């Protein structure tokens, strides 16, 4: 239940279209639903404007499907991250209307009646290289589930700076930029110097030995000389997309 539906329910009680008892029945599971193996936080959409997201790693296919059903039956958008292909069939059987993005291993469903947030503009998701695409797609899918317009700009790493400059106008027109890069992680600083909006930097685990599984990119982004850069964890496309959505929301 989102804020619009809650207001509608309260108005219905006030106008005596439904009884107080009926309203209490509808609100009984509003804070959470206890499934035994998980307690689904139904109140999160009211608090944060986005429902609980399912992290697929470490959960069985049946557990993911059960949590997903509890979210969708309340009319909320659904996002599952890190969903392994071998668990997909069980989740698709529970939520056949959903869409699986194999590259980012994300599963999403956004009901047609889900209200669209009021936004400042579009979010540009910019990634350095093709190897960074899985993380960039996770960010883009997160934004799409949240109802935000996204423009994806791929393979514009600083090793060929002309590729980035060619898209400078489109990047500068965004309200927020998500910049995804591995190796030395220079892309967010280059992007941040081009725009006057927040840049959410995402280090990826892409790179040879001294890249240290993304730690080199992470430290480079944390020590960026650009003042409009904030950094999320290594490979955390979801966190970047979620944070960008909160900035972009009016």
C-alpha cells in the first residue's frame, strides 16, 4: 500500500463507504507480513517511497518466490537482485508477469497502476566499459522499477575521452548521474567535472591484479578531487540506483 492508497482508504472510512472494521482488516498487515523465514516490510514503501527489495544470494528459490508474492499481492513494485539463473523458473512461476534481466541478474515487475513519482528529470547511467555493464544495468533496472526515466550511456571510459565528450550534452542534461567504472575508477571524476549535478560513483570489481577486486577504483573515487561525487560500495548498482532515485524525486 502506497500513500495514495492509504489516503483513499481513510477517505472511504470518513465518507462511510466502508466500515472501520473493513479498514482495520485492510491495514492489519500494513507494517509487515511474517512468513516464518522472512518478515516482509510492507511499511517501507510508505516510509521511503520504495518497497522492500529482495537480495537473491543466499536465499532459496522458494524463499525468493514467497517474499516476491507477498510484495506483489500488495500491489507494490518488485525488484530481486542477484537472482541466479537456476532459481529463475521458481520465481517466474510465482510472478509470471515479471521480467528477468540476465546481464544484471535482476528480476523486476512494476504494476501498471503503480503511481509514478514526481521527478526532477532523467537519470543518466554512464559506464566506462562493456565489462561494467552488469553493474550499470542493475542501477538502470532499479531506477526503472522506481518509476524514474533513465538514459543509459555505455562504453565511455577515459581511455578514449572523446567518446565521453561526444555524449557530454546528454550527460549534463541529467538531474543525477550514476557513473560506473572499474580499473582505476577515473570516470566519475571526469563526469563530475562536466556537470553541475550530483554524481553517484560505483566502483566495479573489473580489472587486473592491482585493481584488487574493485578496491583500487573505490579508493580512487573516495579521493576524487570533484566535490559533487558520492560513492557506493563495490559492484553495488542497486544502491547507486536507489540513491539516485531519492535525489531525483521531488
